[in-house]
C-alpha cells in the first residue's frame, strides 16, 4: 500500500521576512502628510494616533527602509481617501462637488491598493530570492551517492539486486 502524497512531500518551513524598525523621522514624515486631526485634539489623541499609524505601517511587514516608506505612502493614501469621503457632506456640497470628491477618493484609494499590491509582489520576490540563495540544489552526484541501491559509477541506474 502506497503512502498518501502528503507523506511523500517534504515539509516546508515558512520563511519569515525580517522586520524593519520604523524610525521616528519616517513616522513624522507620514504623520505630516496625513490629513490633520480635529482642532484642539488633546495630546493623548496625538500619541494614540502616532502609535496607531506606526502599527498600521508595521502591518505591511516592511523588510527595509524602502518598503517602510512605501507602506507609509499606502497608509497616507488610505487616510486621504477616507478624509475625502468624510468631507463630502451632502448638506453643504452640491451634487457636482459630491461626485468630484467621490471620484478623487476612489482614485486615491485605487492608487493605494495598487501600491499595496506592488509592495506584496516585491516582498514575495525577496522571499523567493532568499529561499533560492539559502537552499542550493543538490548535485546529481550527491543524489546518486545518497540513493540506496545505486552504485557510484553507474549514474542513475540502480545496481543489480542480489538474490
């Protein structure tokens, strides 16, 4: 009886991408580009917002400064799109202004999603490169020598069985 295919496949350990510590200068830059908080917001709100934005950037799991910057831009675009939608008030805006604000918010959100997709693609490529560099393909000679029942000089042909 043959074992199931799952038993034959080697177990693969997921490769963890190294995490990048988001520095305060980059976080300050992202916070300056975000839409402003309500006037007169207490300092506790500012600290909470700062921690929240840091966690939101870290949720993209940047591996280096460039990926962290791209994650910061994604967060900025998300907040800007939400702010555009929030400012479009039907009581104070005309129909044309509401449509224009909706289009701008949709385009901003779409750009953020495209950047997020690009970041994910770059991260997956980096993981693949790291896996390839860590795990070298075995040479045919080492496979032949490690396979039971093969002779060293016979190539991939199994040695004759003894009866």
